[in-house]
């Protein structure tokens, strides 16, 4: 719900070049030098993120890596690990959760909005909260975020953009319009390339050039974008900070190939290992799965995810594998090698209490086999028993170590 | 003959199935002890002449045949030729299979079975064909079939012999891997995803006779039948002689008589009613040879084709013929310019000469269509066999291995472009890792594997494309000589590329497209529409002094063939602009000839020289002792090494072939022996040979150069006297050496005013008039042809009176309206208004324009006019930026003028003044126009770049050190500051750059 008339306090935390910053905390050698991150392998792959040094020498997000390396020849190129950034983001969001339940985070991009409206009595004024958070992030991660406090998300974001990569900016309520006045229009979030092109047709590049236009005039020139522009240049933004939703329970297992492969047999072996692992988790939790999904990442960074339903729901390794294999065949349609496979079992149910009308001897025996295998493994270790298809050099170490 | 004969052998011409080249197939067959071999590629005779040649070399009796498939089913049959009629039928059948969409194998074979032995494994076909009298045999594949199989039973019942046809797709069991790789490439999949019917079985290799006999031990009568059948196949290849296009006068006149009449009539038109003695003598001589060799109808057919267009350029060696000149096939007088007819035709010549004709690029397709219409199925185009080159092979194999495009490009971009399958040697991996560029290239697994497999598929034919202009016209339908198929772009092509077509005796006519002919045509038409009538019949631009002057100063941007920076520099350095020298220059400009160019310039400017050897004195006198023309090679071989004319001509031909290394080695041996006998020292022999090799396949014969020089002169003349009309035509026809930007600057330098596009004045094409060029609507990016046409049609009805009027009547879409505004096309319509204000005006029009649908609105909307916003100001830099964005150039100024502030405070020299600073280090600001990377003798890359500022265009050199340091910064079409030493060479000024800095890109 949006409280229109309550003065809001929004903190925006922006860790500049987040993905690179995360990598730099993991590998100190990457600090203070030009680094960029891009999905490895694709021919014209765009830059995903870059360090401040790389930014200064002219590299920008989205430009092709080949072009970026032309601009800055000694730039290190790192592969993209979205999961890593997401995990780091989760941790930071957890810190923020100590101050307010209303935390909005981007997906691994280093942006965090906190709605701290009305928490002053508990934690002190918003700038104090922001400052404490900054200190904590710095201490635990070695990341130095830029932050701002403003009455809405729009202004808060512009403020951090102004002080990036490090620093803080507090925009007092009511100061929004004068704050934005001298800025270039390109800095406003939500103003797209197409808007800037349309504005350039009127030779307009800054907020103060557009301010004299009334809504009617904006409508004539910019059509449906008029209201947005009208509000934005005046710092009006009523959107709420929206915390993410709870995730649906699922069992997920993943594998990254030491050498990328497009060999069907190898992928299926790995998939079987994953299905076994996932099956064991399911059985331990006493759940059956109804959907099996497979996500594959190709060498060139393209991802393909496919899922199939499992009927009847099961926690049996061979049945899970059969479903997963169908999903894999749907997912692997290109001949580019695969570097990563993830198996996700979803729609987890309690095992059906209702027995089958007729005896199903085969299912019964399968289930007993699973129980027996689980027992053996729990006593003698995972490698004590495994199916013949997993008899290949290296595989046991990977899955039964 | 006692042994088994393989009757179903495929080569690499069974595209993406077979692995071995025809040479390898024949060699392997010989080694395994076969003396008879049938080549049966699938649905084609692509390699027929290579096969016959390879059989000759390996002493094998060839059996001609093909495997024919049914497009709708998996049915197939092997057809073997028994006699001449069978060959024709085979060609007809393959043609039908390729051209008829609903071709059915069963019916087709019945239709054209004469002279063919048909082998099938389909029992119902066996029965059907047997009943209709076809010489059919039951084909027992790979292993003996059980007697109970339908084929055996039917054969026994019909009393038809069974033969063994163990088909092969590769030569040895190890080639299976290569075969499966080809299949995976073809089907766009990986090797382990290939289904059972996607590839040949493991034993589909060419085994020895013993092996086959062992396999078919159980049924000796099958082997006996096979031998018997092979013995009856006595056809060892077609023999057409020279196949000339047919010519029919319609009145019964013989071609010889008609040619004589036409040639003399033409001569009178060219030389006046009273023909000079020299003309008559030469004409008689030429006519005698032409008629004696049976080429009369060929000349007449070419004449008929040439008549389809008023402006052509006959080129190639044919331009040495007076008859061709009189028939208006060529435009250079061979007598005036000393062109020898014998270079084109002589009684000793066995192969077919060809006449190449250029047409304006936009007319050529119509000409081809007209030729096809007139000759119907008697004509088809020549094809190209596109083969796997190392780069393509590595790329395709790596894809099958699942590598990403980036990983692949990282390696393939280090592979030189000129690596072809013949020069790549054997080991791609080793060759690649030894190159200096690959120093930092790491090739981990699976690269070594990929390279090894790629090496095996290098040179495999991949698909057919169309030869740029080669047409064959035959007296009988083409498909009786060679199978015809349809190329991807829709034209009918024969299945042989030009070398095989020549070997077969099919005479080809080259009809090519040429942009400059269209430029000249349009420029003259432009002049005519402005009231300047140019009579072309006495037009002799090469004799015009002012034109020669312009040519000698290299002021030839836009002129055909002499506009590249290298040629313009050569012109400047030579300081001569007459026809004879231009002929030399357009031939000497070629790769690998730089040393000779320097030497030529020295000698041209009076340097002393001795002929490289007294034996060559006469041969090379005209060209200062330097080999310039293609025929110099053969003439040198004749006079130095005592080659016969035919032999020397063979050497000349080999040099332009791709697969030449070992043949050339043989020629060198003979050349060295011959020369040594004539008393030439080994040192001189090497020197002469090196000069001959400097042609490296790129050379012109003199008649060809002369034909080109004639067109160059026409262009240069037009540029000298009517620069506006000429440059407008150059830009409108596009495809010149430079960008529109560079041509606009050149026009401005010639004192021409560039008028911006204007909806009331611009045509679609650019128009030159007097001293102005009006930018055409075609220059505006994003503008569709439909809108351009609507603009012209609207204007024809009534001039546009204001912006709203234009918008109401033409209704361009939003992006087009924007582009028109940005380009300044409405400036004249809205005088006194800035472009941003015009844009506002357009936005207002858009808001209140009536809806296009006629459905009534739910509510009455009364639109109140909106007051313009208070602040619409014009920012000149922004205006230029936008104009540049849609046009790619600026109409009223050079973009360098936008960089005044950046240039302030620096000692910047203007390009036109560079000559005054010879030997000094200067700083120049310039816009990059074009560039060319070359390699030094050590293999290091360096670059020649052309820049310009608002005053002039200038050439720069980036030597390897500077190049390596700055090459990453150099990007096309933007401004730079350059520092370097000004150098002069025979009066031509260049800048040797040592430092470069980018200026901000405002565009």
C-alpha cells in the first residue's frame, strides 16, 4: 500500500561495479586494475560489468568485449558467475533486514532499497542506518557502497548515481526538483535511449531545458511518455519498495563440467548422479516430486531451461532420472558444448497415502531397492554401491566421494 | 578381365558424403589393382573431367556413371553409360532430377534408359524397368543377399542378372571418422547424434578385389555378372570438340558471310567509308583465321548480345581483335594501340578463347534474362565448385565439437585469408603455431584433434555457386552435353566449373556487371537533361589535354579503376597522364610488384636501364624493360627459354590457377633448361623467373588494360569538364572505392556546392547541375523507396506548400519523418525555422492528424492548438550531429570544422599545405577515409591510411612499429590528430605517421 501523504525515507545502497567488486574480494590480485566481466564464449558477447579503472578508460556495460579490449588493452576478462553475485547480494540484504522488513533488491546487481519510514525511534535517523550498513558491508565484505537517503526511490537512485563509486548524498524532502534541475536527462532512471533520442530531436539534453514544458506540450512531443517525463524531471515517484516473495520449496542439484562437453552420454551420466543426490534429499524429507526441470548453461553463456511433469509423483532415482532425461533432451538442442547442468525437482508433495487398487509389484520393488541402497550407503559410505552406468573414471569421486 | 570391378564408387563430389578427391580415388583404385573403375556420384557429374584425367594418369579405364535418387523416397539406382546416347540420357536424367520438382525415379529411368545400364536393389523397380525394356540389373549391396530376398527372387523369376555393387564413400576403414564428421557438418549436428540412416555403414570403403571376392564368395555368379557387365561398358568419356554457340541469320546466310559483311560495315562506321590499307589488311587476316577456326558464329552471337545495351566494355584478350572492335564488342582500336590479334586467336591454339563483356551493373541481370529468353534451354551459366578452405574446415569441425563461435574465431582469425587448400600444406596446427601472429595463441585440447580432422576435409567440395558471368550457349540443348541444375539464386547452371567446361570444349561468354559504365551513362544522361548534348561517336577523351593533366595529377577519385589511393599516388609520381602510360599503370598496380613500380618510376623519369637480358630487349621495350602485361610472361618464355607458343601460353594459364605449385616447379625446370641453353646465367634465370612470378596470378593482358583505360578516360573526362554531373552519378551508383562522405568532400574540393536534400527539389538519385549537386532522397537513411516514390509523385501533382501539406499527402512513418527533418529536407519548406521547431511542428501535425480509418469516433474531440514550448533553441553542434547521423556527411561544411576548439593552440598544418613541409615533422588533423593493411617482407603488418581535412585528402603510412602501437585506436570514419614526417617521392606527398590521437567523436 502506498502512503501518499506520509513523508517517506528511502535508503538506496549501490555497490558500484558489484559483480567485479565481488570478484575482487575473492581475488585480491584483481584490485586496482581494469577488469571486466562478460559471459565467456559468445562471439559478440557484451560486457556485463567492469571495474572503476576499466570504466575510466571508456568501457561501458553492454559494449562488445572485443570493442572494450580495443579501448583498454590490458583489461582482464573474467567469466560470469551470476550465482556468486546473487549469494553476496543475499547476505547484504540480510544485514539490511535487521533494520526494516521492506527491502528491495535487484538480482545480483548491487542495488538495495530500504524503506525505513517510521523506524527512527528504533534505529535513529535514516542517514545513521545507512551509515551503519555501509560500515558493516565494508567490514565484512571489503566493499565500499555509495548510499543516499531521499523521499522516493527515483531521487535516491539519482543521488547514488551522482556520487558513485563511493560517497553519500542526502536529499531533503521538498528539495527533489531543485536537486534534479541541473542534471543531464540521461542520469534519470527509466529514461531510455529512445527517450533521449526523442529529446535530442528538440536539442534538449538537461532537466532544466525540459522543465518549462507543460504536460500538454510534452504530450504533443512525446506522446505516452509525457506523464513519465513530467513526473520524473520533478522528482515525483510514488512506487513502493517491494520486498521479494518467499521462494517455492524445491530440491536442486548442480554440476559444472571440468571440461565442457556436448557428448550425450557424459551429460546423462552426470544427470543420473544429480538425480540420485536429489532423490536422496527427497526421501530424507519424505517428499515426492511432480516436476523435474533441467537448466543447462552452454559454453557461450546461453542458458536453456526445460521442465517435464513426473506422473505419478515419485522419489525414486530411476524414475526421477527418466523424467530428467526427457527434460535434458528438450534443453540440449544446440551442438555447442555444455558447461553446467542443474536439476531442479519442484512441486514437492507428501507421499500419497492412498494405495493403488492393484498391486504394482515393480514399483514396490523399486522403492524397496532404494531403501536398501540408502541403508547400505548410510552405513558404508556413498561409494559402497552404485549403478553400472556410473562406472566411469572420475565419476565416483564426483558423486560418491 | 578376371577380377571384380567396383561399379558404385563415390568421391567427394557426392557432396558431404564422399571423403576422397577423385585423384585419390583413382590412385587408390590403381594401387588396389583395379584397371577399370566406375565413378557414380550422387545425382551429379560434377567431377567428370577430373575423373577422366585421373584415370588417364593412373592407366585406368573409366566407366562413366552416376547414382540417381528419388527426391520423395529413399529409392536410388546406379546408372552406367554404355555409349554416346547413354551419356546424353544420363545428362538428361540428372537434369530432370535437379530441375523437375515432381521427378519420379521409376518414370524418369523408363523415359531415358537408352544406352544406359541400370542397377537397382528395389525388386519392384527391377520388374517394372525390365518390362519396359530397360537394361536393368539387380544390385546386391555390400554383402550377398539371401536367396529368399525379394530382389533375388524377382531377378531369378525375370531371369535378370544380379551384380555386386558394394558401394564406397571413402577409401579405407579409418576414413569412417572423416565421413561421419562430414555428415555431422551437413546435418548441423554432432557426431554422436547421427542416426543410422544419416551416415554410410562402416564397411562402405573401397576394398581390394580380393576382399570383395571374399565377401561375395557365396555367390560367384554375381561376381561373374559384374565382370561381364563392366566389359560391356565401353564408353570412356564424351568428345564434343569445340562447342560454339549457334547463330542463325534466319535468311540462310552463312555465319562466315554474315560476319564479313558485319565487320566491314562496322569498320566503315569506325574508320570512314574509305578504309585505310592497314585496316583492310588486318581485317582480312583476322577474318581468315576466325572463319578458318570456325569462330564466326561465336562472334555474331556475342555481337547480338552486346547490341542489347548501348554501353558496354568488351575486355580480356578479345579486345585485341579488330573484328570485335568493328562489331562494337570492344571499344579500343587495336591498330592505334598496337594490340596483337594473335594473343587472342591463332591457328595453333587448341582451347577456346573467351570474350568478356562488361555491362552497366544494373542492366546485367536484364541482359542475362534476355539471353536466357532467346536461347532457352540451349544456354546456362557456368558454376563454381565451392570447396572447404582451411578456415571453413576448422570452423565447421570445431562447431561439431561444440566449441563456441568466440573460441572458434579466436583461432580462425589468426589463419590467413589466402590460405587455400593447396597452399595450406599438410599440417594446419603446425603451420598455424609457427606464424608470428599466433605467438600468444594457446591451442589446448580438443584443438589438435579438430585441426587433424579439419585437415582431412580441406578441399572437399561443399556446394555450387554461380560463376560471376560465364554463360555457355550450345547448338543442342545444354542438358545433352552436361547436367544442368538450378543455383540458389534461381538461374540454371551447368554442373562443371569453368576449367572443366573449357576441357569439355564448351565455349563460355563472360557477361559481367560494371558500375562505372552506369556512372558514365548516368552522368551523360544528367548532362542531357540539363541541356548539354554530348555526341559520343567522335568522343576521344584520351586525346584531351585537360583530362590527361587531371589524370597525371591523380585527381581521379570516382574514375573507374584509377581511383584507389595506390593508383592515384602512382599517377602523381609518374606525372604522366596519356593513354599509353595509363594502360601500363592499370596493369602494373598489383600485389607483389612494389619493387618493380619503384624501378619503373625511376626509368620513366629518365633513369638509365639495361634490359634484364638482351634476349628480352625487344619484348619489354615498350614497358621500360619491366614485365607489365600477362602476355609478357609467355613472350619472355618464348624468347628466353625457347618455349613454343602453346607451351608459353600454358605457363601463363597455370600462373592464374589455384592448384599450381607442382606444375610451376615443372615449368621452372623447363624454363631454366631452355634459358641455360640460350646462354643465360643461372642468376639471370632466377631474376627473370622472379619477375614473372611477381604477377602471382593477378595480371592483365594489354588489350584488357587498354579497354579499361578507355573507360577510365571517359570517366576522367566527365570529371574534368562536368564534375557535378559526374560525382552525382558516382554517388548515386554507389559501390565505388570510397564512401559517400569522401565523394562529397571531393566534390566540395572541386568547387561544387552541395545542396541539402529537399522534398520539393530532390530526386531519388543525386543530381548534378552546373556547379551544384543536389543530394538525392536515397542518401537519407531510414527512408523507404515507397516514401521516396510517393514524394516524387506528390510533387508532380503539385508542389508541397508546407510541412503539413507534405505530411498529409505523403504520410511517411515516424522514423522516416524524423530522418527527413534531421537531413534538412524540410528546411526550404519552413523558411526561418530551426529543425527542432520543424520537429515540433511535425509533432503538432501528428497529434491532430485525422485518423486513417473512417470509423466515427465515440466522442467528439475538439483539439485545441498547443502553444509551442518557450524553449526550443537550436544547438548547431546537435544539428550537425543529427544530420551526419542520417546522411553520413554534412551538406554545408566539412565535419573537421566542428573541431576548431580542439585544434586551437596547436600548430596544425592543413592538408593542402603539407607539400611545403617536406622532411619536417608536423601535426595534421584528419578524418579517416579508407585504409589498407599490407605486410612487409618480414610478414609484419603495416597500414596505408587515407585521411582528409577540409582542404585536401592525404595519404599516410603506418610502419609496423607505429601500426602495432596504435592500430587498436584506428577506427573508420572519425577524426584524428596525426603527427609524423612529411615525405615526398617523385613529387607525391605522404605522411609517415609516428603518433596518432583520437579527437572526440561528436557524430
